[in-house]
C-alpha cells in the first residue's frame, strides 16, 4: 500500500512511502533517509547502526510520515 501526500502550498502530489519501505530501510539504512531528504535521521541511523539497525525499519512509517507532515505535506 503506497501512501501519497499533497503539498498544500501548490497542490503537488508525491508518493511518500512505497510498498517495500521497510525492506529498503533495512537494506540501505542511512542511504534510504538521505534519499528521502531526512539528513538528521540518516546521521542518527549511521551512528546507531549496530544497536538500532532493526528498530528503524519497524518505526520507519511513523518517522517518514511525521517528517513530511512537519514540512507541510498533507496525507490524501
């Protein structure tokens, strides 16, 4: 199930989370968050690579949705 959001400023739509977002987060870790534009989460994922490597994919949906919601994207 993909999650799409719309930016309220100009109506642009974007797919925020794809079907396999947890797998991509588990396999690529910090690079996944860099691709999404979430630099602080990428740094945190890189620092805690040994301890929370499995934790980040489990909470990935909440992390990404909160980040985009704070930036002004509205889930549609």
